[in-house]
C-alpha cells in the first residue's frame, strides 16, 4: 500500500467508528466472476458490439466485379491494390489523389 492509502485508512478508521460492520466477506470465485463480468462489459462497450466485417460500398463491389471480368488473369492481389488506389483517390491530399488516379488509369488500360 502507498502512504496515501495508509493515511486514508487511518483517517477513515478514526472518523468512522462502525467501519468493521460494513466489511463483507466474499469467496474468491465471486470476486473473479465480478472481474470477468467487468472485463467483458468493458470491451463490449468499446467495440459497440457490431459483429462481422464492415460493409463494402456497392460502387466498390461493382468496380471489383468489372475489373475481375475485364482482367481474368489478375487474381486477388492486383484487385486489392486497385481498391486501395480507389481509397487513395477518394481521400488524402490533392497530389496523392492525382498520382492514384494516374496509376488507376494505367491499371485499367
């Protein structure tokens, strides 16, 4: 215990004479169950309890479909790179969007 904790308990024992009546004894498995419940509830609140993958926009799904039909030999890595370029085109600096758009045009040719 730290010094501040000791001072608090020393002050509390003098200020509150009936403190012993408030003590509650619990079994260790009860404390562990409380901790597990708190841990589970904490992470459930942080994650907003949305299961599964995030939704992919319909325009991106359509683009992937068009690109896979137009380029059947590509496979998934080039399609993944192209989708990453689409994300760069949609966001980022003006220069990043320009470079991504040029690369995207080269891919489609």
